[in-house]
């Protein structure tokens, strides 16, 4: 009888520990969530200075800033040109992209557009796939969503939906991605393109370093952005 009682108490103890650990985990996630919200709120306040609605309405198409705090203006429309590999870009950047690629090829560098224009639905699919991938890795739904959103732009906040941003990789039969990234870092501004997410600007752009993602702004602005070593957000501060 006494042994049974002891055993019963031990089970209760183990159960209590499990519950306590579980509650601690929930608390930990809540703290993380509140913290990230606080950080983001702060950044929204900063960005509103240069990006109210009137700002977006008055700005030229090539200088629109889209990031996680500044969605694409409503009713944004774009005329697209289809590339030979099926990717699409805003027709206005096409000649500049072509000129840049021709210049690269003349120097033995063979870039390709891996990803150009994306619809809102395609962006949503990419996000959903990423969330599912984390769930498959064993993440909870909540944590999978949070982690995926750190890496994938929310629909409506991806520059690819503007059609003036391109992910550029190498034709790997002829050179490496690193060859292409190095050439672009050195030369893209001459054709009006900027590295949109530099290594040391993650806090300001809200996006991790992406050596393949280039964004058209026009040569004049690209020269200045390149020379000052700043990112697009800083250009409007
Ligand atoms: Zn991209």
C-alpha cells in the first residue's frame, strides 16, 4: 500500500515537472513574440518619416521603397517583358538589364535572371512552402510562421512584385554564382542597379544579405548610392 502511494506521488511529480516545462516554453515564446513586435514598432516609426502615403504617391516608379514596413502601393500596375527563360521584368528596366548582361558576357561572366516579377499569389506560395518546410523540420506552427517570415517577404512587401528587382545567378556551365556576384557588386550601378540587401544593412532593410538580389533605381541614383555605400532606405533619410 505504502509503495503504491509512493509510486503515485512520483508520477504526479513527473507530471508536474512536464507541465512546468511546457508552461515555461510557452512563456519563452511569448516573450520572444513581444520583443520582436516592440522592435518592429520602433522601426515603423522611423520609416514613416520618409514614407507616408503621399510620399509613395509622389515618388517616381524607380525610387519606390518596398520593404517589410512599406507595402506596395495599392493598384500598382506594371507592364512586363518576358525574358527568353520565361522570367518577366518591368519593360522599363529591360534595356538596362540587357545592357548589363551584355557587358558582363563581354568580360566572360554569364549571368541569368533566376527570378524576376512575382505576383502576390506566387509570393504567398513561397511563404507557405517555407512555413511547411519548417513544420516538417519539427517546428510548431507558430514558430514555423515566425521563422519563415524572417526569411521570406510577406505578400505585398516583396520587391519582386514591382517587377524592377531581379535575382541574378550564373549560367553554371560557364562560370560560378560567386563570379557573377563579384562582377555585379563591382559594376551593376553603372547600369542603374543596386545591391538591395547589403551585408551590413540588415537592420535597416529588414532583409538578410542577398548578393543575388538587384534592384533598378536608374544610373544617377545608383551611382550616388554606390559611392556613399548606403542602402535604399538610407538614401531617403
Ligand atoms: Zn530577390
